[in-house]
C-alpha cells in the first residue's frame, strides 16, 4: 500500500544573495567571543548566544531576551542565524521528514529526520552534488558544485532539530546525505565539533557516523583527528571490477587500500566498522557476490548494512527480488557475517539521497 505523503510549500525565505551579513553558524565560540569583546561585551555573551541557538532553538536574535536590546540589534545587523530557506518539506507517515534546502546561491541540498522509537536521527549533506559518481545515485548525476560551509551543514541540523517537539532531542547524526563527507573533511570536522560539544548539540561521537566511499588519505586524517566517530564505508561490490563499474572513483583507489585504511581507523578508534552495500537487482546480488563479500569481511570487527535499492527514475537499476534478498542474507549469515538489512524508511518520500532535489528539478 502506498502511504500518503504530505509536501508543504516553502516555509522560510532565504536571505537575499547580496546580504552581506555573516552566517553566525560559520563562527566558532571563541571567534564570536572576540567579536563581542571588540564591542565591549563580556565573554559570557558568546556562551549565552550559543545556548539560544543550539539548545533553545532560537532562530532570531530578538528571542534572546537575556541579551541587552542594543546588542541584539547589533547582532542582527552583523549576522544571520539561518542563511538558507526550506524549498520543500516532505513527511511520511513512518515518521520521516525530508527537507530540501535552498542555499543563498541557489544550490540545493537535502537532509532527513528519521523518528524510530526514542531515536531521533538526522542525515545531512556535506556538498552540493557529489563527485564520486556512484552510478545508482541521484546526487552524483550532475557532479559536484561545491563544498558546504560549516554553517551550511549546521543549519541543516538545526532546521531538522526545530521539527522536534520541545521535549525531544536529536540522538544520532549520520553524514550520509548528498556529497562525500571526506572530500570536505575540514568543514565536516568543524561541524561535528559543535555537534558533539555539550554547549552545542551535545551528541556523543558514539552516535555520530561519517559515511564515505573510501578515500584512504582522508580516513587516515580522520584517524589522527583523535575523536572516535563511527566510520561507514560504502562498499557496494566485493571485487574491484564490479566496484569500479558502480563507484567509478574506485578505479584510482581499489578495495584493498580502502579496507587497509578502514582497519587502521579501527585500530586507532576502537570503533566497530560499518560497511554499506546497496543491493541492486541482477547486478551485485549474486551468490558469488555474497560469498566474496563474506570472505572480505569475515575477519573484521564490522557490521554490514545491506540496503535494497530504491528505484530512481531515469536510472536503469532495479530493486532486488525478495527471493534474491533472502538468498543473499542466508549466505552472509551462514558465513558468520554480522549483517543487517536496513528498513527502507522514508522510501515513499524519495529518501534515497538526491532524489527529492532531482524530482523537483524535473
Ligand atoms: S552514493 Fe554518496 S558518494 Fe556516491 S554519488 Fe551518491 S552521494 Fe556521492
């Protein structure tokens, strides 16, 4: 049965593209503190402003009633809290909300809130478009336009947080929306510093996952960063020939180099690795693929997430049949692989990355 989907029109206007005000979410607390000091304000004002924005969910300086009115006006002249607009909101009865965000320069990205029991998970984008070119993905069809700034990634998080009831809190973050997070690592790490800070969103790194197609030098940088986020590597094929067809960037890298980097990350972080595998009917769902995948993962401390493919209009790939899904699963389980077949939450609302943006452009 197809469940009803509710799509709402644009909710908030974006700032005008020639608005010179700074995006407050691009500023860290100490830079804001320096700015306030120059204005003759005490350092604790920066903490107060952060508290309003990240914890009390304020979207305007006017709401910050413990700041002097003159300071609120001065802040409003210098900064905006939200710099983008929501150009579409699509809600599914399974508790999934998907936002299409229009950036100040007209670019669009997507982000998703998933409600599951007490979990309130969000999936956010890190780039406009994507250069990795996975052949089954709507986000990569037109290549990459640019990296998102720290403020633009944080704004997605705050917009999704604002959809929660007052007593609800965000519990998990997944960097798995549009784009390759490790290709924008500086801004992603700066964003996650705020996400995990008790003065920011206060989400433990154990509940934050960075997803990647596998860029070994960037995985090594992440190892050196010293914060143990979860790492999810999108594998999608168990051998290089097929993987290069599905994830073209693999040609220059190769599965072995990716697994070696993932192993180094595990050694440093102690965090169990996750491998993602989009199951495409008739492409990578054979018995041979399942056997080869089991051989790759058998000796690793890892979880394998298998995601039966969501149809993307205009792309030739098929959802695997229930029979091939259960056969694939049986082989992996028999070989002792820790495997989960992920529910397709939100599939009614184009929750595969890049689909909402693409459908709106069509
Ligand atoms: S699946 Fe992810 S990495 Fe691949 S093209 Fe799409 S957004 Fe990029």
